[in-house]
């Protein structure tokens, strides 16, 4: 398998212009790091709520400023199967549409019907399946 793109960590940073209200309620509007909201991508009801918050017309709601939210995730490596199809290498085992099996690092695995024969494992052990016997 040819690795087309390596596994990588992706960090996402989002900004939200916040207003806190009674009982833990509030409003949150996507914005940039300076608190600028792009109203062109908002629904009309959202624009109206933003306008009311800014004008102080939402009784009991106080501006909280810009909140920064950070999250990250692993983006799976992408490999090219010997058949030519792309395979996301996101799991312990990854199956191409052609039936070939690959490990997370792109190594080709034996067919599933051969898994466990050399160690005496039951197929349920290999697949981490719980059997009520």
C-alpha cells in the first residue's frame, strides 16, 4: 500500500461572542477573534437575536465577550490499496472495498478467515466479540 497522506493531529480554534442570561441560558454567535460576526451566513432569527443582544433588549442577558474554544482530533492516514482505491487508515483494521485488509500503518493483513489460527484463538477472540455461551 502506498501512503498518500500521513496521520496528523488537527487543531481547530473557534470564537464565540457570548451573552449570559438567567438560569444558565445564553446566546452564542460565531465570530472571529476580535468579536466580528459575519451576519451574511446567519439565519434571520439569529441576526435578530444578535441585534437585540447588542441593543440590550434581552432582559437579564449580559455580554460576556469572546470565548475561545479549542479542540483537536486525529485525521486518519490515507492509503492507496493495491487495487487503486483509497482507504482511510483510521481503525485497528481497515477494509478496502475490494476486500483487502490493512493495519492502521498500511501493512496488508491476512484474510480474516486466517486470523487466529496460529495462536489457537477463536474468531470471537480476534474480533473482540462477546459470546454468551
